[in-house]
C-alpha cells in the first residue's frame, strides 16, 4: 500500500508527556519537500499559491490525524 500523503511517511513518536512529536530531521525534510513542491508548482500555469496552500493544508491535516492516533 502506498502512502496517501507525504506526511504518512513521517515517524510520529509519543513523548513522556503523552504528546505526539516528529524528529527535527524529519521536520526539516518535510519543510524542504514543501519548498520543492512550491518550486515545481511555480512552473505549472494551472497552479497558484492557493493550490500550494491547499496541498500544504492536506499534509498538515494528515500529520494532525496521526498525532491523535495511538502510537
């Protein structure tokens, strides 16, 4: 089965406080992937910043959903 969202590939860890966390290296990789996606969308005449924003929101929602699931 393939991941529906890029965020599905990020490991989510439970802290001793019960909150969900991702490693700093994974956060950096995610931000770089967002930047790369924006650069790719910049050359597509059918896409704009609204499209990029919507895609980023979907990835954020995927992380938020995983954060509330038991780990």
